[in-house]
């Protein structure tokens, strides 16, 4: 079951240790990488006193990019073979051969070197597992009543991960002599994965842990559609019932749980993990699924395990913790459950939403390269010092480099790591337009006095400049607008202003400063800065391309943490989804 290599690193590295060392060195030493991954922000692209594009991108790169359209640049970064690269000397890193041909048609050598460095430090995202690689199309099709509520992307993810963990549990039963008795789904949501595993042909016992009650209620409703339980019927004397309710039909009230203020808990297991008991009783006796409502704060599963044990037996459960696209620190809690609970025999977790991770380390001792302005959110998140945050492993925490010990990625770098640039096509041009309009609108807000002109901070990561008070400057978070408003910049500005007028933090300033804004002035902004659209698109493409290394580093840190634990017998990372369908496709596996 375990792949031949515990990490899907590029083939020119001799082993995992060599790859990890090279990855850490590149992340900590490349100034361009550090600027592209956390050191620039699109909102600063037009508002700064200096030209962001010419400051960030060296002259020969800019001259070459002038010859290409954006789709061609994307192909160069991520799709085209670079035949002039020599990767034979893996230990010292790839070298660039002499480039032959018309110099005007070939990229600068330094650009080729950077592209190759990013590619060579990004994990391979192709499926290599025989369990999944050799599966037929019919293997990815769930029964219609089980796939209720799922879109094609979710069907692909659920069917692939269900088949994978089923095979893993069989491997544990045959080779490690402990059959998995229950699968614990961290952050089960609508329980798509658990429902598939509880249904034929798997018929597994599932403990679904979810923090939001409405998700649990929705999951129970879909369990009925999936034929995992019977719909509950109420038999009553209609005349008597109507006389007691003044002729109005009312649904029977459910007993309250400890997470609801209406009443006390009703279950002996309603400790830190609270079960909705009134519905749970009929589900536990009729199906293989048990729902537990909890906001998971760490990896301790004592309340879950106590609910599985009967006082008259000495049976110990064997649990596997699973999760499909765990957000933020939730995956860290899942990994730690392997060492905190002897009953947890294995974990198989697929993460996402790296922007929701917290930061474990304090700001660095010396300033990392940055071109961005002061930002209260950046400052606040860098000071979190959360022991559950990134990085997990001691290798990443103690790695020494010129800026001080430890590997750090700020929230901007982590947000870029959830991009999927390999899936971008020419249709992605709409997204570039959105970024350009947002950056240009920010310029308008600065000019009109809605927001202060940004100042470049030399101590941006957690160290405030004298006299600065970032918390007193509420940030404008516009969010997304409907697609119809991206047909022109005028339509975008009008929709953005209308939305911000409903924001209590900004409505007064918006009304005062943007009053009397004419369409002619809006169109003049677009005309004056239209040349910035391609420049911004190039920078955004380089940021998203480079952030593939950020995602790889986050995943490698999780694998490295498992590797450092004495309780862990084996651990590995591999791709289990088709990247074109589901880009967050890396599963982290640990076996006790």
C-alpha cells in the first residue's frame, strides 16, 4: 500500500532527506520567492509611490514578457518542456545548458533557472497509487442514492478517498493484525465521505464529528435518501393533537444538547464532544453512522472512545481518523490524534484552506524581503504564536537561515497556496480582470481619501513602526461581486460602492468621499492604467506558480512531524485525486 517513496518529490533527488534539505534552503534563501510568496499584494500594485512591476521584475524578464501573451507565459511557467535544462546532477541542483537559437525568442537564463527551481521543489501531483491509477471510470461512480447532493468534483473525491482508506484498512488488518473497527471523520460536514463508506460495498462504521448543527441535520436527511436509515414517522390522534395546538401542526420538539442553550445535556458522553441524542439513538441502532457535534480544538478523542465502550466489556476499538479537505489547523489536530490516542491506529487526511492555518512562530529576527504596505491583518496573524499552527515539525521550527530560525509563511503566501494555476486556461482571463479592477478601485479609494495612502514598512512582520496604529485603520474587504459587474470598470465601481455603503465600518466615508463620482472619471481611471493589467497578470501568475512550493512545504512539514514521532511506524504522502478535478489532492498517511 505504501508508495516506494514516502514523498512524491522530483526524480533528480536521491531521497527524501535530500529533497527536504533543498526545499528548506530554497524557501529560506531565494529573495524573489519570498517577495512573490507573501512580500507583495495586489492591492498595493497601483497605490505605491514606486512602480511595483519594475521593482519586482528584472529588466530582461520584462523585455521577454513583452513579447508574449499571458497564456504563453502560463505555458512557459507550468506546461512547456524546457529542453535546455540539464537535471543529471541532482545533488547539486539542475543546471542550465547553453541556449542556442535567436535570443529574442528564448527566455533569459535567470528566468529559466527560477522556473526550474520552483518546479523541482514542487511535489509531483500525478496519481501514482495502483489502487487509484488503475481504477476504471465505473469505480468512480457512486450509487445514485448515495451520491445525493454531490457534484461531479465531490463524487470523484469521495469515491477515490473511500476506496483508498478501505484498501488501507485492509492492509492494516492483514499486515499489522489490527482490523479497523471505526472510521472517525474530522470535520464531516454533510458526511459525504462517511455516507459512502457506510454504504455497500464498504459497510464501515463511521463516527462523524462536525461543529455545525445544520450540517448534521442535513447529513441525517441525506442518510434517509441514501437508504441508510428509515424516515421517522409520528402516529397520533389528529383530533386530539389539533385541539392541543389550536389547529396548527407542529413538529415534535427535540431534546436539547449541551451545545444548545435550551436545556441540559442528555447523553453521558456529552462532554467536550456533544451528541444530538434524540436523533442519534435511531441512527446508531439502524445505521453504521454516529454523529457527534463538537468544535475540535485538539487531537484528544477520549469522549469519542468512551462513547464506543460498554462498561461490561473490555473491548478496545481500533480507529482510523480520516478527513476530506480539512480546513486550517483541523488537519493538524487529526495528525496529533495518532499520538494522543492509543486507539487511533492510522490517519489518512487531505488538507485544504491553508489560509486558515495559524502561525506558530513569532516574527523573524530580521526583516524578510517585502514590497507590501503595512497591514493590520498581516500584523495580527503573525503575532498569533499558536502551538497548533504552522509549522508542526521541529525540523521546520529550528531550521536556521539569515532571518533567524524557523520557516514562516504569512497569510498572503498561504492564500496563494490554494490557487491551481496548472488548471488555468484562456477562460481564466476573467479572473485577471477581477484582480485588475480591484487594484484599480483601491487606487481610486486612496485618491478619494476613503483609505489612507499606504506606507511601506521595513518592519512589517509583527513590528510596528513608531507612531503607526494599524488597528485604527479598518481594512476594506470587498469580497466578490456578481459576474455581470465585471463587464466594465464602471459597472464594477458602481456595484462596489453600493456594497460598501451597507458596511457600517465604511458607509459614512464612502458616501462622503465618493459622492458625485461621474462615469467619465471612472472611465478615465481605466484608460490611464489599462497598461497595468498585463503587468498585474504577470505578477499574479508568478505568485500562483511560486506558491506551489508553499503548498509543498506545508505538506512536507506535516509528513516531517509524523516522521519525528516515536509512536509512528510509517508515514507517507501521495496524490489521490486528479489534479484537474481537485487540486488539493495530497493525502497525508500515518500508521501507528
